[in-house]
C-alpha cells in the first residue's frame, strides 16, 4: 500500500509539471489574442490557415489534458479504494483493540479477585502460625484432622498462587496483543491521513486540469471568432470587385478579365472565388462567372489539378469531350493548368483563352489539341 502511495505521489508531481507547462502555453497563446491587423487581400487565406492550425494545436492540447484527466481520475479511484480498505482495517482493528481492552479489564478484575482470595489464605496462615502446634492438636479431634487441615491449606495456597500467575500471564499476553493492535491502528491512521492528503492533491489536479481544458476551449472559441472576422474582411475586400452586384469586364483583348485584377502585380490580390490574380484559375473562374454567374468559391483548393475533384464534389459534370464554354484542365506541372474553351474546331482541336501559360501572369490565346484534357461543364 505504501508503494502505491509513492507511485501516486510521483504521478502528482508529473501532472503538476505538465499543468505548469500547459499554463505557460495558454498564457503565451492568450498573449497573441490581440485584435488582428488589416491584411492585404492575398493574406486572408494564409492567416485563416494559420489560425486554423492554431485551433488544431489547442484542440490537441485539450485531448492531452483529457487524457491526463482520465489518468488523474483513475488514480483518484485507486486512492479511494485504498482509503476504503484502510478504513475497513482501522475499524476492524479498533474492534480488536476494544475487545482486548475489555478482556484486560476482566483479567485485571480476576487478578484482583485471586489476589484477595490468596490474601485471605495468607492471613489465615498467619493466624494459624500464631497458635502453637499443641494448641492446634488440642483443638483438633485427631492428629489426622490436624494434618489434613495444614495439607489442605498449603495445597489451596499453592493452587491460588498458580492461578494468580496464570491470570497474570494471560493479562500480560493481552497487553502485548493490545499494544500490537494499537501500533497497527496508529499505522492505519497515518496511512489514512497520507491517503487523504494525496486525495486532496488529486482533487486539486483534476480541478486545475479541467480549468486548463476550459482555457483551451476559450482559445478555440476566440480563434474561431478571429476566423469569422477574417472571412468577413475577405468578403468585404472581394465586394470591391463588384459594381451593382456585377464584376465589370476589363479589356476585351484579354478575355474581359477585370482591370483591377489584371493591373495588380501577380498574386497580390485574391479574387471573389478565392484565387490569386493573374493565375490561370483566376481567369477561368472569371470566365465561368461571366458566362453563367455560378462559379463556386473554391479558395483553399484552387490549384487547377484540384478543379475536377472539386467539381465532382459540387455536383458539376466533368468529362473528356471538349465543348465550348467548358474549362479544360491539363494535368501538367505540380499545379496543373486551366483554360477556357472558346471554340471547338472542325479538326477536333480547341481554341482556348488563358492566363499564366508562360508563367508570367499574362493573357494568351492559342489553338491546342483537345486530347488528354479533362473538361468541366459549368454551363450544363
């Protein structure tokens, strides 16, 4: 039992160290929960991603704290079992102690009674010794009666002495047993006090652990609010592309791609569909919006090679047959390339318009083979 208590104590120390680190982590996290600065349009997605990673970190800490809480609760259950067993032993030993005390009292009374009886015999013997043998014989009917009296008296005295010694020995044995039970009782009470102390420590650790979990939950809530604020700001920034609810077309020689997106440095703005400006996907997103008004927001999964999967997820048909108004996806390079199909020629080739084909953020038109491409049919 003492070994178990030592183990629980070591756990308490480890948990205390863990919670101290958790407190420091929460303090550091709370320190950065200041109002978020205004960002350039291209920084919103990055800031949202970073905040989401923070949230995941906090959730991971919550999981760790829950695991520690489970360990603490298990340790508390073990302490409660030990405490229960110790209390049972204390009560049992207390009953033994009380029983032995009662038996000792009885033996003490028996010793006193035997002592009184022996004292009576000794007093009688003393009186007998005051009478001369001749007087004793004269008072006896026969010499034999005289002899029987003294033998009986001596035998009774010896027997009384023997019984007195037996009772004293029994009393001494009871004293030894009671002292042993008393020692066990003291050890049990000391063990109980130690267990109560450890139980209080566990209670405090559980309370602190739950407090840290609550702190991390609050951090998650706060960071989710930050994300909502960022998305509101992002939507506000993207609204600047619209006039009376519509995005105004730009240079017709550049497929009508909006001037604000075309004239800004490449990747310095995020368009209304979550794409960086003057990229192939930003241009094709604009063309789909211009033609159908139904371009989904695919920010965060905006690489061209991700568009077919995104389309299927959103219930938009894809295929291998080229059609005018479709978006053609070429699985080239690490990100793929998207093109808008302006025309399907009689020989099967396609005329496309696009941005960033030459990795320079510029507009181009060209005729290319229709083979090996995946088409997304936004207009169907």
